[in-house]
C-alpha cells in the first residue's frame, strides 16, 4: 500500500472511530442525571420551505406552541421524487420556554395522517438545547415526516424518551 493510501486509510479510520465514540457517549449522556427517561411524542406541523408552524407534545411534556423549522436537504431520491436526506433544526416555543431539537433523516415511504404510505423521511432526533423550564431537558428518539404539497405543510411525528 502506498504512503498516501495508508494515510488516507488511517484518516478514514480515525474519523469513523471518532463518529462512533461520539454516538455512543452522546447517546448515554442524553439520559444522564435527572429522573429516569419517560415517553414523549412531539407533533410538529411546519410550512414547506421553513415557514413557521405549530407543535404539540404529549407524555413527559404536555404542551403546544409555535415552531420554527430550519431544513437543509441534500441529494435526490429519484425513485420517491424527494430529497435523499433532510437535516432539520426545530425550535419549539411555548409559555414555558423553548426546546431546540435536531433531526436527521433519509427518504423512505412513511404513513401520512390517514395511514397511506407516501414519500417522506425517517429520522432520528435529539434535544440539543432548552431555555427557562426546558433548560435541563434532555431527550432523543425517532420519527417520520412528509411533505404535504396539497396543504403546503410538513407534518412531523417524533416519539422517544426525555427527562
């Protein structure tokens, strides 16, 4: 193996190990401290293209309010006719404070609100920040979302655990 190939292999291995340790340690850190994690579901309905929307939560958090949505899409899934990946930051605001969560997803067939399979995204989410009553909130989970072109919205359903 040439020196440049060896260096490339070492660099790739280091990056992969760093990513693995980050996932392992950040996953366990999400539920460190506080009480035991409890079930929570977030429903966010934002406008396509990132326009503000609404959110509601049930379980560990029972509230609702306004949502901002900062999507970044990459690639194209020609089979489904939608972007291949989506990376979103949601800021959920209510009278108790704000919850900031990050979601990363990939294209797939997902159920819409009527249970029909439509082109959308399967994602993982994590709470990355909070203010006021949500300052020490931690949580993670998975979810689905899909672009609803008829209504101009992007409904997202995310469930997981929080404390």
